[in-house]
C-alpha cells in the first residue's frame, strides 16, 4: 500500500492580494508535478494552475470564473508550519482560510 502523506491546504479568494500578487509575478514557476487531482475544465480555455515554490513549499495562484464572475484564489500546500511561514512571508496571513466550495458560493451570492 502506498504511504499517505498528509498535507494542509490553505486557500484564499479575492480580486487582489496586493503584496502577494507582486511576489508571485517575480517568481519562476516550478516544475510540473503529477497528481490525481480532479479539475473542472472549460471548453473556452486551456488555462491551468501555475505552481510556485515559496519557502521550500508548493503554492499556486489560479484565476477562476464562475457564472461569469472572475476571482483569484491562492493555495499553499504542505505541512502547517511551512504554510504559515510562507503566508507571513508573502503577506497573505491576513486573509481568511476558506475552502473552494464556500469561496465559490460567496462569489455567486449563495448562502454558506
């Protein structure tokens, strides 16, 4: 049986992340990584998640459009101590940690 590696996913949603936007633009994207994650695809675009390395951990910034409404989401993946240190480093620790379904419900004005 394959070993299970637990991880923390810390995700935020917003139109802009100020300092973090600038920091992500300055980073080189990391190497491609194989995964068994499931993504919803659009026939209108081939856009995908761009992953970056921050503080030795994996991070992603993604543009999402739901019902014609655009929003950005940033996620940090790895162990909790590394995630929290990276969040402080790129000034994202002030935003609420929220999961994908709740973030999209808020964007669309659905009750949460």
